[in-house]
C-alpha cells in the first residue's frame, strides 16, 4: 500500500489548484481509494479546489456532490446483473419479452437483447434526450417515444454509444421491481452500500453543496454558469445520479472487494463481477482510441501499461466526471470538474494519481500526428453523416486539404442549450488510416473523427457515436 505521504491532502489540494488554473476549471473535487489486496486495509483521501458556482462563489470542498453523468450506466448495469442473479432475466433475454410495448421505427426491436443494451450494440439511435416530464411515469413515456427512433445498424453488427438503450434498461428494472428506477437504485445500491448521496432529484441535491456546470460560448475565454442545471429525469438510468466523491469510491470498492459491501454483504456475486468486467466487444481500432479499446457490461476496459483499468466517464451540462477502477492495484479514482478544459485537467489529475499509487500512466489523449496537409481522406468517405443528435459533413477544399463540419444543434436543443453554430474544422491525421482529429480552437479538447464500415455500410464516428452516411435524398 502507498505510504502515508501519498495521502497528504494538502499536497493534492495545491496540485489541483494549479491544474484548475491552467485549464480554466472553476472547481474540482477528486479522490483516491486504496485497498490492500492481501489485508483488505483501506486508505483514502478526497481533495478539492475552486468554487462550486462562479455566480455564488461557494467553495468546493471534499463533501461537495457532483453530477456523475454516464457513470450512472455502470450503476444501472449493476442492477441488471442483480436481476440476473435473481433469475428474473438473462443477458440474452429479448427486450420485448419484458417490454412488449418496445418498438422502433425500424424492424429491429424484437432482435435486441439485454446484452445489446448494456454493451451499446443495439443499434438504437443513442442521443434521444426526450423530456417526458417529472412524473414517476416518465421512463414508461420515454419508451413510447422510441417508436419514432431510427436504428443505426442491425443489432450486434456494430457499436455506438447509446444513452437511449440504457433508459430501456432502466425501464426493465422498473417493470421487474414494480416501482421507479429511482426506488430500485435506493433499494439495490444506495442502502446496501450505506451511501449518503447518489441523488436523482433536484430537491435532494439542493440540500447539499453541489457543483454547478459551467459552459463557454465559442470565441470567448470565460466559462460561466450553464443556462440549464441538469438533464431530464426520463434519462435517469443513463446519466442522472449526483454523488459525492466518497460515495462513488464506496461503489467502486465493491468491485475491488469481489462484490462485497463494507459491511460484508454481497452487492454482486464474484461471477457477476467477473462477467461485468470482461471485454464483450472489441471496438474498431479507429474508434477505440476515442475512449478505450474494449467494452464490457457497463464498463469501458483499457490497459495502462500492463495495468487493467475498468472505467467510465460522465458528461452533463457543464459538468464532467471520471471514475476508474484498477482491480490488480486495489485502486479506485474519481475526478469531478464543473467546466473549463475538463478533459485535459482530469487527464493530468487521474494520471498523477495512477503514477503515484500504481506506478503507471494512462493512455494518451487523442492528438494530431501531423498538419492538415498530411491528412488523406479517401473519396469514398466524403459526404454527410448523421444520427438524431449529431451531423458531420466532410469535404475537400480547393487547396487539397480536408475539413469537417460538425453540428450537434439538435442534441443541444434537447438539452436546453443554445445551439452552437457549426464551422468548418481542419482534419488532422491521428496516427492511423481513416483516423483524424479536429477542434475549433485551443480551448477545446480534440474531437476524433474516423471512418469505417458497419453492417456493410459506410459510417463515420465522431468520438464514440456512429453516424451512418446519408444519401443526398436523405439529407
């Protein structure tokens, strides 16, 4: 186990303050949990810097809660695995066996299994942030709206990050438990682990010091409080939990203790823990560099120089979160940022944690390997690609370079944000054929753009979203 000096919060507070300053992050809360694999002895610390909200100036502290966004998906996957242990479903159970009302605009609904939902291989258009109200029936109403949803590919022939699929998984939990997803979360996760947070409703969050998201308008230098505080309740199972660092570390501890809670009861069996953390889908090499090369049940799986890492990130409106578990090292890491160039800041922070406590460093962030004149996009990839939330148009300029115009106006409207005007971005090579990066300005992280085929058809990936190529008649 690392020595006591490694857990000196004063040292880490100063480090966070410097990272926040350089990357324009208003507030950061982060922490490390270390469990000795032999003795089970536990050490942890939580460190913080900055403010929860630039408008109020309230300082961030170690108890400040933050929206964990899509890290919620790991929690939802855990609940599905509990239902599997109870014999109420299996991973190859067809969704329509539990939700006969589940239909899509394309004819693939009956082919989709629970496994497809948890591994992002269902093909359901993933960024449908439809607001169906605050009522306890909001998830059931959301399922009804999917009758208009497109399939991006035939189930299990491809991969695309899918928020919608995890809402469907949340509805499965509701039907089998006979209540709301929120109630199942409390009964299955919050209470067994003895957590104080894992909030899902704003009235719960408002009683605590909480990180408020900050956003920046294009061309400006400053991040300011976001116009909208949170995503809609209907998306709960995909990304609505708000947690303290300590409580998220406690959730991670169950995966380090082979499924056991701190009190010794089982959250999951050893077999379920193993299954959840085994790669289920190998991403196309052009895509895997955007996040991780493998996907498991709810988790992303990476390798940091021989150290296995199971992890997930989360993005809401101006908030970002990172959660990593290194099982062989007995480590869980958490980083919360409420604005700024958060991906760069977080990479420095969890990178420093990994080096200090595990003697390793994380995979490199996406970055260009040459200039725009070095990029080569084959003619077959030129054109327009889109899903319900994102569109991409790739063209060649008169000087022979290539540019991408990326718009998420539809998604931004669903999230209550002012749509950002799309501008052409130079495509730069990223170290492999058909793999590129682009960004509008220095105060943005690099976005990955890659091209491949899925289900026998040309697609582009913007980050981890699969966008089918559109014919002119479809545009």
